[in-house]
């Protein structure tokens, strides 16, 4: 059985995240979405809200598990979950440079977990959670944000910021 972990803050979940999740679900027998919690980071949505957004968007699939990862290296978490792969998205050159470095560090920590990089379609390459949050506020922001997030996430964003 091939098992992979896809980790992120998902604050909030975007269509880009969703695209990678759909690829992972199709590629692997077991697929875990790990919501990262970094005590140094200020989140817009609670970990419970982020979990609910993911559940509403992808829950119910037979090979998907949603988990929370705290105070643990992702590669060690993957080992603990008996996953052979970490799935990561690369949108641009900056992501590549960062992810390449993390790949080498992860290989130093564990030789049993491999990293697989995926590039989203061009229309999703600029989407990030930070980008979405940066769009909120100006007149007409709702119509702009709606196209970049799943419908259930959009409703939660409207509830929080309207």
C-alpha cells in the first residue's frame, strides 16, 4: 500500500490545495491531509475550523484521513504514520527553492520517506492562503475570493468577514 502525507496550514483551504489533494487521492492507496499547527504563527481560522473546511471539501472519500500535526517534523510524522511519501506543491521558483532545501533536510532525517513535487495548473499557480486573505476587505472582495476557494470555505470566509 502506497501512503502519502500532504501537510499545510490550510488557513484557509484553497482550490490549489484541493487540486493537490485530488491528485494525491488518485495516486495513493492511503492519503493523509495533515493540518500543521505552528505556535509561532498567527492563524485566521482555528485548527478546528480548518479541519472542518477540509472535511466539508474532501471528507467521505474512502482513502482520505485528516489529522493535526503539532510540534513534530513532518518527515518524522510521515514515518510514524507509515507513509512512504510526502506530497508537496510547487507554484513558483520561490516554492521550489524552499521545497528543495526541505527535501534534502528531510532525507538527512529519514531515508525512508520520499518527497514528491507537483505543479498545479497555470490558473492555480498564484493562489495561496496568504494571497486569499490579502484580497479580503475592499469593495467587491467576495466575488474575487469566491473563485479561488471551495464553496464551503467561501461560506466560512463570508461568515467571518462580513
